[in-house]
C-alpha cells in the first residue's frame, strides 16, 4: 500500500533533484530515502526514475505521479488551514433560517456584527414561514433556525430564547396613542388588523378579546407582523404584534406601540438539527444571539411574560420606550 511517507520522499527527490538533498530536507539518511522511493516503485509497479550519468531523472510516469502527489499535499495543507480557521472560528460556513419577525432586522444586525470579526466565514440567512423553518432544520438544511412555532419533531432540538408580551401598535395620530397602556376594552369597535385564521398568533389574540367580551372590526388579515404594522402605519386600523417588528416601525416614527393588557405572549425559539452536533461556528453565533437579544430587549423596553426563558433568565426589563 502506498504511504504518504513514500510520496513525500519521492516528491522530495524530484523537487531537490538529488537523494542527498532530499535526505537533508527530510532529516533522514540517504539509504532511508532511497528505500522509500524503491518501495514506492514496488508498490506501484512503476519505474519512476531512470539513471542518467549518476543522476535520477523522473520518467513520464514519475512526472505524472509527482503532479498527483503534489495535488494531494496541497489538499492536506488546505485541510490543515481550514482546521485552524475552524478552531479559531475564522472560517467555515454558517446557514441560518428564520421567521420574518427576527429576520427583518435583528438577525441581520446580529450576523453583521458576527461576520465583521470573521471575514472568511461564508454565511446565508433565509427568511421563511415558521413551518418551513422547522422543516428545514429537521432536514438538516441549516445550522440554526428561529421561530415561534413549537415543534415535537424528534429531528429537531429546540430551546426557548425568550417569552415576550405583545404590544398594541397604533397610528401616531390615533385617539389612544397618548395612553400609557392599552386594554382590550379600549379597542371596542376599532378596526383591527389581525392574522391568518390558521395562525397561532390569531388564535391567541382572538381568545383574549373573546374572554374580555370585546368586539372589533376585523377588516384585514395579515400574514406577518410586518404587514400588520404597515397597515397600521397607513391608518387602516390597530393591531397586536410581537415587540421585534413593532420596534422596527416605532423607530421610524411610522407607528406608536403601547403595552397591552391582558397579556398576549409570543414565545421565540432557537432550533438546531438533532442528527448532528452543532459546529463551533454555530455555537458561537448562538451565544452571540443570546447576548444581543438581552441588549435588544433592554433597548426597546419590551416586557417578558413573567415566565422563565431557557437557557438563562433575562433581566432589567423596562416599559419606558414602549410605554411612553
């Protein structure tokens, strides 16, 4: 069987033109190098050199083998370099799939901060429906997924990042815009931007208003929070959405957002494939997302539901920005 050591000696003889110089570079004796080359010829059953005035001249077969051996060594060097980059989290590939709420600005901002320190990393971020996020993670098509949809798929490992209270978004000139807190009964008779009938957000919000006995004008259904906020910004009604999307519109001055009572809780999850351990790169990005999530929540003043979140508690919550 051909060995790497044989190929190394063979290439050294061709590259340095003499056995003596090849032995010096390899820190071996001349007989040891000669033996490695001889056994390579035996194992390949090829004549790799011919003697010309006491010099070893590679045959045509020897030159072809030399080119192939050099390609093998180049690939080994690439693997060594890649391994070093992966150990230092400087290279590799990161594939993320997410629902719209986090894919609009939060995750692009988080990935940008992550990639600035790792310019050799190749990354992708795809925004999909929550169901597609789960399916792609189960199919091992991405390293990490972000969704609000619970999953009992054994091919998916999920953990709760945070549980946030929904906020009421209103046009800036709305009659309720100055109130510090919006209650369900404040929205009696209001034009209301809701969500698709088959969505969990729609069911959660409808249950609150039904329980409070409040009737709304359900004039428009939206598929995602961003569309609901856009309708609100255009004066088409009010809505209850998760704080990530609300903040994107609040900071542009397109809507105002206020705490809403009773609570409507939005639960955000991070997913990874169960069939393989996460890469070091994915683990590092997950850690950064958790850290930036705490900072983002503190910045926006979003409120937790009062329930613990996995893997760590989130603290220092404030209502000052959504509440004033």
